[in-house]
């Protein structure tokens, strides 16, 4: 749903997530800039997990085991 800070609208449509619900989740997670979000995961429960980072950090690949890229 996110790639390099850009919202992937086709991916949102595939999983029936609106831009406003994604933005609301970002606010809930205290995301200040889209570029802080390298990955958003739609969990099997329907919950959205926002994996955000601070500048110059990388995301541990172990956190994405079993996650499909849409």
C-alpha cells in the first residue's frame, strides 16, 4: 500500500482500504511524513500495521517474513 513514501492507490483498491482510513491509521501511529513509512501491512485480521522509521534506519527483514507484496 506504500512504496518509498508514496501511496499505491491500486494496492489500496485491491484490499478495499480507503486513503482516508490509511491516513487515519498514520495519525494514530504518530506518523509525521509518508516517507517515514516504508511498509504498511494488512494483517489477516483486517488490521493495518504501520511499520515506520526515523531517518537513516532500516527495517529488519525478519519483520516481513511471510508478508506478500501486492
